[in-house]
C-alpha cells in the first residue's frame, strides 16, 4: 500500500512538473517578454527584424464572451491582414494573461485598466511608441470597423520610418 502511495505521488509530481514546464515553454520560458526583447539585439543569429510591431491582447483569468470575441477579432485582424509580416516577424501577435504574477508589470507598463489591445513599436530590440486601442470595446459589434481600426493602427506603425 505504501509503495502504491509513493508511486501515485511520484506520478502526480511528474505530471505537475510537465504541465508547468509546458506552460513556461508556451509563454517563452515565463520571462518578461519586454526584458527579453530589450536584451535581444537584431542580428542574423536571432532573426529579429530591426523594426517590428508587437500587437498584444491583454486578458485575465476570467474571460466573458465579449473578451473572447476581442481576442478572436484581434487575432483575425492580424492573421488575415498581416500574414506576410507575421511570417517575417515584422508583426508579432500575442495574448498575455495579466492575472499571472509574472505579467502584472504590464498593468503599469501600459496603464491597463481592463482587457486591452496594445500596439507597440520596437526598433533594434528597444520598445518605442505604443498605443492602447481603447475603441475596440466600441467596435466589437462592427466587424469591418474593428478590422479597419486595428489594421490601420498596425499599418501606421509599420510604415513609420
């Protein structure tokens, strides 16, 4: 009976450790993405473009239907409007849960008060101008206007020299 209990705990620990490792890997090692970007210098080795636009949907643990729709619309705007740029790495789309301890700093970094879509300019691995696209809440029910608003903002930052 004791051996069965030890085996159960060992397997449970292994499963838990595997899930944690998988979660860390899918979030980029659990490190601060802004810090990782600032430490990375664009080079042939890293394949990070000298200029790129980061599009980040910030959400929490609790996600209502509207919050999920904001995420889906933002993702669609990027995938359908910037497929070539996403593939080249000049546009990066990510969703970040700000309820996780390691991501709380984004609340202050981007002055977040609710679920938000932030578009940020990055040059030579250094964060530059950023915009919190607050109108997404007003446009969530108007697909075409939402797409134009988000894509237009991303395009403006991409085209800025």
